[in-house]
């Protein structure tokens, strides 16, 4: 069997993820407002949901990763926004239909999450990633999320 070719792609946060977070937060606020809780508790829960949503949106927007690459010898490299290349290891992954979620661990930056969705990545890149991730055996060190 020939070795798998390297896979490289530019990365930007998914707009679809941001929109989904906002819709879920709006539904949570609506559920709280329609509940039979006391007014002070409703206010507390709405503030909590708003702060959690703001924090999640901020984390998504400030992702330092500009590109990623997976070489033929299973080595990951992350290119940061400041043009620094950082080696990484695949901590875990999940394939959900057209979406690919990768957790990559770096020594300097800790765990970085990459969500490849139809709005921020090429369909061919996601297909190649899914095919290559499928070759990872369940007993190997990389668990699925």
C-alpha cells in the first residue's frame, strides 16, 4: 500500500457555528422566559446564557490557527496567524456527516479545536480527511470524541 499523501488546508472559524450558537442561545433564553420561574431567577439565567454565549463566540473568533497540515508520516503542523509553525498531535476526532471536528494538542498552546464545515473548508479536503481518519484503528492512541 502506498503512503497517504499530505493534506494541508487554510483554516478560518465557521460562520455556521457562530450562527448556530446564537440560535441555540436565543432558544435557551426563550425557554427561560416561558418558564414558571421567579423573575429574579429568570434574569439570572438569561444573564448566564448571554455571558456563556458571548464567551463561546469570543473563543471561536480569536482562534489563532491560520492553516493546518497532516503529513504523510502522520505529523500535524499548525500555522498560526503570526506565521509561526507549531507541531501538533491528533488528540481525537469526530466525523459528523459533512462536518469534521479535530482536537489537536500542541506543547505551547494546549488543545486546539478545528471544526471543518461546508462554509469554511473545501468538500474535497473534508473527504480526504474523513478517508484518512477512517484508517486509524480503534486500538490506536487517538480516540474519537
